[in-house]
């Protein structure tokens, strides 16, 4: 009976870990606009949960809806792609280093 309880507990822990949001770090080297919010240059925590992304540094926090795409191979480093909109750099895509995940911003 004890082994069964331990097995069920281990299974639940693994299931929760697998379903939890994943976290990464992204560095913006210039002021960057995400979902209409301008973020200062610096390192930010990026938390993914399905098609939602939260980018946060201290009190600065922005939530965005993204399209999660899978590339054919892993990205060696995390990179940010921008589009220039009226002189402001809008984040259009983040490629997560060490994964084959690409986040495309709407």
C-alpha cells in the first residue's frame, strides 16, 4: 500500500510540473514595445502559459497574447525580432535559446 501511495504522489508531482508555465529570461538591448507598453532596456523574466506570455522586471509587467510556433531545430541563443513603428521598436518575435520555440506577437 505504501508503494502505491508513493507512486501516486510522484505521478501528481510530475503532472503538476509538466503543466506548469515555463519561464525564460529575455534581454532587450533597447527600449521595446510589447502590447502597446514600452519596456526599458534590460533583462526580463518571460513566463509562458499556452498562448499567453508575461514579461516582467520588478514592478514593470506586461501580458501579451502570442502564437507559439515550433521550429525544425533548436535556437542557440534567445533573440528578439522587431518592427519599427513610428520610431518605436515593437517586438514581433522572440526565439527562445535552447529550445525550438518561437513566440510570434500579434
